[in-house]
C-alpha cells in the first residue's frame, strides 16, 4: 500500500507546483482513485455500506467532483494558470515544512510504526497542505479546491481504520458530500474569478 | 444597506385607531407562508408534548436505535420549536404587511422547512456521525436562505458562511475519525458512534487520539458556535442575512450544534471530568475578548448583536470547560440566549424596516417611535447584558460562581473585565437608540397582537428562567446538566 500513499502525497503536492486549474482537478481525481485502490485492495466489499463507500470514492470523488468543476471552469473560459498557493520560495518552503511536520507527528502518534504510520503521515500532510491552500487563496475556485482537498484528507485518514459506518449513515455522509460539491460548484459559477472578499484582483494575477 | 426581507423602504403610514384591524390581516398571504406557520405550530406542540408528557429521565429509542428521545433532545427540541414558531409568525406578519416580500417566498419557506426538519432530526439522532451529517444539511439549507432575494454582498456572506461551515464540519468529522482510531488503538471491542456504545468505548481511552479527536471536534463545532479562532463568518453572515434567517441561524442552528457538543461532553465527562477543560476555557476567553473588541468597534446594531452572540458562545465554552457547578448555568444560559437572540434579531429586522438603516447613530427614540419594538429591543438588550431577572443573568451568575469555586481566579478576573467592557460598549451604542430624542415624526402603526405574541411568549420564558422555573422544566434542565457533570 505504501506506493499508493506516495501517489496520494504526490497528488497533493504536485498541484502546488504546477499551477493550472486542470492540475488541481487532476490532483483531486488522483486522490480519489488512490483511495479507491486502497479500499479495493482490502477485497470486495461484503456489506452494502462498504459498497456505498466504494461508490463514494470512485464515482463521487474520482469522477464526479473533478468532472463537475471542470465543466464549470470550461464554460467560464477560466485562464489556464491558477496558483493554489503563491508561486514563491517561501510558500514552497512552508509546504515542505508542513509535510515534514506531518511525518514527525505520525512518528509520535503511531509508535508501532509500519504502514499505519505512513498512512497517518500522508493524511496529516494532505490535511496541512489543504490548510495552506485555504489560507492563501482568495478566489472561490481555489478555496473550493482547498476545502475538497481537506475532505479527501479526512477520507484518507478514515480509511486507516477498519471500521464501517452503518448503511444509513454512510448514505447520509455520501449524500451530504454530493450536495456540498454541488453548492461549491454553484458558488464557483456565480462568484467567478473575482476575489471573494470583494477586493480588487492582485496585480499580476489573472482577473 | 437595504435588505429585501428586512428593509422595504418604510412608507409613512397614518396612525390607525387603537385596536383597529391591522393591515396584516387584510392582505392575502401566499399559501406557503400559511403552511410554514402551520408546520411551526405543529412542531412546537409536538416538542411541548415530547418534553413534558414523560419524566425527564426517561429515554426512548426508535427507528432501530437511530433516534433517541432523552433529556437533551427534549430540551433542545422545545427551544427549536418555540423559536421556529416565533420566526414563522414574524414572516407571516411581515409578508402580510409588505406584499412585495411574497416574491420568491415559496423558495424561502421550502428551505426553511428543510432546515428545521434537519435540525429536529439532528437533535433526535442517536449516532454522532449521523448528527454531523444532519448539521451539515442545515448548513446546506441555510445557504440559499442567506442569499434570499439577495445582492452580491449577500452572496459573499453566504459563501463565507458555507466555506467556514464546511471546513469546521470537516474538522469535526476528522475528530470523530481520531476518536475511532483511539478506540481501535485501545483495543475497544467495537468502534461505534452510537451514543450508548460510544459511552462504553470511551472508558478505554487512548489518550493522544482521544485528546486530539476532542480538540478537533470542539474546534470544528466551535466554528458553528462562532468560537475563536473560526468566528469571522458570524458577524458578516448575521448582519447580511434576512432577519428571519439570522434568527434561524443564531437561535436554532447554534443550539443544534451546541446539543452535539453537549452529547460529546456527556460521553467523555462520564469517564474523565476534566477532559479538555482548559482548552475550552481558553477558547471561551479568546472568543469573549474578540466579541468585546467587535462590539466596541461597530456602529451597526445588527452587527453588534452578532458580536454579542460571540460573547455568549464564549461564556458557554467557559462554563463547559469548568463543568461541575457551572453545568446547570450553562444549560440555563444557552436556552436563555436562544430566546434573546430570536427576540433581538427579529426586532432589529423591524427597526431596520422602519428606519431603513442599521447605523446606531441614525436611530434614536425607539421607545417613542416604535413602542413595541423599542420595548422588545430594550428588554432584549438588558437580557443580553445579563441583567436580572432574566435566565441569562442567573446562568452567567452560576458560571461565575463555578469559576470562583473551582479556583479559576485569573479566568474570573478576565471574565469580569471583558464583561464590563462589553456592557459599557453595548450600552453606549444601544441606550441612545432606545431613550434618545426621536429624529423622525412620531407616527406608528398599531401592531396586531399576533405580531408581538411570539416575542412576548419568548420574553415570558426568559423571565421565568430567571425567577421561577416550573418543576417539569427544571427537571429537564437538571437532567441535561447532570449529563454535563453537574454536582
């Protein structure tokens, strides 16, 4: 499973360096796919709740979320470039430090080490990077991507445990995720590329 | 700013004879508003029956154990039912008096009903993650409500609200996942989020994961309660949303999130009285300080009440943090503040509709100009500031006494200093509004009893909570407080 976790981490880090909105959406899709692979690696789900979780990861997070946002941005004719964090050395250093801090935390939280430690470390790194994105973004799309990265980090962390939610609860959680994504999409569509705090666009940035 | 639900430009109205039939009664209202009022009435009656038809300590489960009716759900169902009835009556009268507000009101009613159904189910839920999903549903229903007939400013406010809520609730879910990890790490026989099963599993804690989980849960739910550091959405949203929607958020959604906090505290306090007490006290004090600064700096009365709501969240967090003797005060304070916020935000909507401004410097002589609204605003402000004889006074007093008896003298001193600053700043802004010289010609329409009855009822509840609580109500309060570790 370790290579899957490394792939997840790569999908969390790469869009910080390759600053296009397509990369951001691809990152979300890859994260969903990796989580699907992790779950599928445990065998076919033997409960309805397990099947719903698999559908949540594969159909919602991997396919629906990126595709839905892609359609909106395409219709908006959004400029290709979209920095999820400011493109400077300081931001990249902070991002690197956050990944290191996540691994240090996992080292303490899981003294038994092994795959669990790696799992917790990657989930923590994805979580901290999503906060970095949320803290530095001003546009609806960037903030929505930050929030969805956070959702994926939480989902990855939940996969570390072996427990399952009861079917009605799992259905509710998945339903809420779909509604949340639809609402994010509606905001991205209506707020467009303008900064959501109402201020003027920063010089040198895409309008 | 002129907000559609709150502030249609007030046309001068001739003063009708006292007792004359109100304009509200003459105007045909959309069927959806009648439906809303009927559902709100039914909800309040059912909540009343659920609260008092059985002993406070009785616990009923339904729907295969997914729903539970215990003291916590009974008390908060009652609060939600009463406040929702007040909001529905407000909408009924406002739409009747201002027919242009009927535009798109069906949409408003639809989302309000979805909001309140999700809120009631969240209170009845016996599964923490299911409760979480239902709280998220109330958020999703509230987003279009905040935007109702809105401008770009409202769109931005609803975006801020949605973003903060989503992040806060994601943190809460992460907290639950940490608790699950803790249960697995400690070898608990099963990992469950059913309240009763979780209570058993909580006795075998894995300290790091439990602590981390609880901190994340309180940080996440603290976002919904407006606790620092994730409070920034609250003043903006409460200010921009239509008054009826603000009342729904401040008095209903706040208490649904608070009930979830109570559930978590009830489970974990059973095995460890002091669990994350210091963290809650620190969050509470920081929130009170932020609130005081906000109140001092604002000149907008809706925003001022919103900042005062932050203060309430802070007091509740401190009370929960010290637990024991303060627990009863926390329950009393939380319920009182639901009613205070409903009264104040709905009255603020009326005042804004009359004056067309939310600037405290532009409103003066409320008691003469708008006697009923002025009276409610005055009494609500006194209750807000923790004056006797209201429940908020008694609740705050018990929390302060808990601070002293628990030996938290430094916290007590900071608490008093912040409260004093809040009191002075609020009084400086609000008192001239109430008692100043009227700036407009005194000309007020008589208000039908129906328009003030819900607020009068909420006010009566507030006074009763400060002076005399009937035995069945008191039993309910005590039962909830006992779960929070009351001595």
